[in-house]
């Protein structure tokens, strides 16, 4: 499952929500099959199993309100029914996603071995979006004598990804992997 956004607040009296969208195409919501609402503490991407509290939904209305997506669901007809779900996550099946050529999901990177100049230097633990609009690659440092986590920005020019072989080549600026290291 992929997180599309969170129900930010109830808008009006008809059970509509302003959506804090994480998707780049919220207008597609009415056509997506298999949408699910889940409490904010639930991670359907990681857990994979729908908890009892999760609620399958279908969009009954979509519009823009002051440059923000506003969405309504079947079965949630008024403000009283909508309030308890405020803050919940809106999820969709990965099979409903549209990826352009060369695009991948963040979770597809997890476990990829990272190489610099043909030498294995790490393993991807996760990709984390940043407020600046780019992803930060969290990598376990596997270089001799090193431990811990290295955070490397996903700058397209620095990375070449081969998902089929779980291989990522990194061409970072000199010294990037040593930032934050105490000089001896």
C-alpha cells in the first residue's frame, strides 16, 4: 500500500476533508480502486495487513478549496461522521500507481547494495522525503572500520540504480561520505 496523504481537517458540514496530499496527482483519487483509511499510527506499507480499524472507502466527491485538495467519501455524509477520522492516512494499493520510465518506489530501494567506484560501501535502509522536496538516502555504512548511518541526498546525477540486481552506484562529491566524521 502507498500513502497518498492525511485527512488534515474536516471542511464544512457535508463530511468533506481537506487533504494533506503526498501524491503529486490528487485529482486522480476518484478513479483509484481499493482506497483505505487507516489511523495515523498504522503503516500499511510496512505492516501489509489491514488492521481491524482500517476502513475501505470510495471517493464520492473531489474538488479544490483554496489550492488544497478537498475529498469526500461514501458513507461519511456529515461533519459528525467525519470528525473521528481526522488525521487518518489515505492509502492505495501499489498496483494502482502509475510510474513513469525510470521511476521507482522508495521502498524498492531498501536492501540495495551501494557501490562507489566498484567498491561496496553500504546498504540502503530507507529513503526519506525532506521538506526541500528531495529524498535523503539512509544508508548503513559498510566500509572497513566504519559503523552507523550515512545520509546521502538523492541527487539524480549522483545515483545509478539497478533494482533487478539490487545494486546502486553512487558518484558523490569528494568527502561527502566522511562528513560529520571526527578528525583523528
